[in-house]
């Protein structure tokens, strides 16, 4: 049966309207929730012994001065909204950030908690036996990913003495509709996690162009541990990024390791309630 031109026009308009509604719905949280930055920095020099400066050193140069040095710097994004129903979501996520990442009470204001974090690090410096330079730099960034998901990355650069500094990445995930923290089990049920590990191992071997675990170990990976699913993973729009910090599965010199799996590769293992963009 032939269709009239009017039929196709109505069909096209209806399809377009539906697509627009779905697009607006999926981006609603992104318009209603915004990010703002909170920063705090404190540097000091605890002068010991010969505190004179060389002729080549500038008196106002933090790293030029003699004595033990400390630098603590925090720069973190937090959430806010002018929409009443989203204010509670922002408050809940912000509370998680303070408690999980900074180990601070959510009963404080954000500014108070960040300041207290810096004070705690100062106390740690004074009570330590660091011979020279101590620094703790923290940077937190919020980013949208999969539908109704907010990923949060906290990068810590720390040196408290020893052979070298270390970097530590922590990645959290939150439901932007409820503000709830999303654990590994919320995304991948426990009974599916062995299969997920197998696929992560397969992808890691592909990255390194090897076909066996022995060959992978010969390249420096998994010499001291079995592959595990990291708690640090981001639900990006097109894939899941699994992040391994220094020393997790490879030597320090290798730095961090990232394994990315597309949703088509793992959707059969995921919680059916997860909404995956197409």
C-alpha cells in the first residue's frame, strides 16, 4: 500500500520530536548541575641550621630557602544547582567527596573541610622526619560520562621523602539523579566479575602485543600480583576506563596503566539497570 507524502511528513516530524525529547532528557542533569572550584594553598619553611642564602638564590623563592619546606595545595571542583530538587543531589555528592577523598566530616562547610585538610597535612609535616621538601598537591575534577553518571577524578601528587614522589589517582562515580555513590557491584554484579577480569587481561595483552600471561609478565606486568578489577574506573560516554596506579600491576617506572573496554564488549556483564548510550 502506498503512503502519502503527508504520512511521511508526519512520521518525520514525530520521530524528530521524540529524538529531541530524549536528547533533552539525557542532558537535563548537565544543565541543572554546575561545577565551581575551591582552592587552598599554604607553604612554609621550617628553618634549620644554616638558613643563609647563596648569592644565586632569591629570598622570596620558596625552594631556594634553607630548611625543611612544606607545600600543600588543594584545587577541587564541587557541585551546585539552582534547581531545588538537584540541590540535595549536589549536597550528597559533595559530602561524599569530603568524606571519601579528603577524610573530612561533611558536617563542615566545604571551605572549612578543605582548610582542615590543609591543617592536617601541616600537622603531618611537623610530626614527620622529612629531611628536606614535603609537598601534597591535590586536584579534583568532575566530568560527565554515561547517562546519569558523574565521574570524579582526584589526582594527588605527594612527596614525603624517599627515592621519589608518587602520584595517586582516585576515581569515583555518582548517580546524578539520586546523588548515590556507584560501587563496582552497582555496575558489575559479583557473579560477573571473573569474566570481566578475563576481558581486562585479554585487552592488556592486546595493548602489549602478546598472547600469553608469561609473555606479558616478561614485559614487566603482573610479576608480583594477579590482575584485579580496580576500584578506580570511569563510566565514560563511549567506554569504561579502568585505571591502575603506579605499582598496582607494573613497576613504578611504567607509571599508571589504563585499560578501556567499550560498552559493546561488556554490556552483557553489566547490571541491566545501567542505561547505556547508543
